[in-house]
C-alpha cells in the first residue's frame, strides 16, 4: 500500500481544509490525485456527503471532506489524515528515540486548526453555516473584532512560545528541530489569515513580537517543492472558503 497513489476527495474551487493535506503531499513529492481537478470530482465529493458512496463493509462512512483514500483505507478529518500521512511521508521525526512524537505533533496541529482555522471560519459565519454571510454581517463584525483583538494574538503568541521552547531544538520549526506536518499546517493558517485579515496580521508583524511565526511562514514558502506548488495551477486561490476577505471585517485592532 505505501506505493499506491493517494486520492484526495475535496471540494473543487477553494483551498479549504483540503489544502492542509495537499501541502503535506506536495512537500513529500508524493503521487496523488485530487477531485478538485477531475471532471467528476464534485460528483465524488457529493456521493460521500449525501451518503451515496458504496459501502465497502470496512470503512465507516465519512461525514464530510477532506477524505483520503489510500488502497482500501478511507479516512476523514484533517488531523486524522495528517497523523496517518506523517510517518509515511517523512513528516514526523523517525526512530525509536522519540516514540511519542506523533502525539505531540498532532497536539500542535489541533491547536492551530482550532484557533487559526475553525475560529476564522466562524468570523464570517458566527450564527449558522446554513446562512449566507450577508444574513449575519452584524454578528460577523463583532466576532471578527474580538478575534483579531484577543484570539489571534493569543494563538500567535502561543506558537511563538513553542518556537522558543527547548522542544523546538533551537530551530525555525515547531518540534524536534526539523520540519513536520505541524509546520505546514501553521504555514497555511498564517497564509490564510494574512489574506483574510491583512491589517491585523500586518500590525502583528510590525510589532515584532511574533518573528518566529512569520519566519516559519517564509521558510515553508521557500522550500523548493512548496514554492513550486504555490506557483503552480494546483494552488487554488482563496475565495469563498475558510479564509475570505471582506473589507468590513478587515479590522486593525
């Protein structure tokens, strides 16, 4: 199974949570297919979302994408997929000296996804995901003001503290002195937030209190395979996904 092609099932047209999986696959140079770029991709996504995908008698049906198929295995949930891919793609420390690395890296990943992916999504959909943004603009403004004033600096400061801790081994990376998939997740979170809240992120960068986080973002973007991916048509532009830009929400705290 390690030599089989990975198959990513995610909505076409937006980076979304599928981007966290793509970055890991791209960094590793892994072979993968992606429903975002196949003619019947949307049909495949909807077959899982609507519970019409064939029951193989092994895998529980996923609730929503991202979904990863690898041989007979079908996985959902972003952090779960990354925890599976990490050791297979060389994106966690290997060897017997650090048997608990996968759990520590997963913890960092979950923290980034909670505070720098899920919470930003709730800034433009604070009442209900089933309502349009235009139906909850007042609440979105209040939520965004609180997020950029209180929550965003909290998470940026946390990851700065991680980078300054001994577990980072004095490196530019979050854990173990080497790149892991947690770094790729944090990169994507920072990148999306720079698009969504450029004034708030610009102010944080000018203040100089989170130099390590911004340096990590730059270091990931400069990695040869990531750089080639970002410059390719496979890197879909931000639009109406998790990270969206609304001028009225672009607040400088």
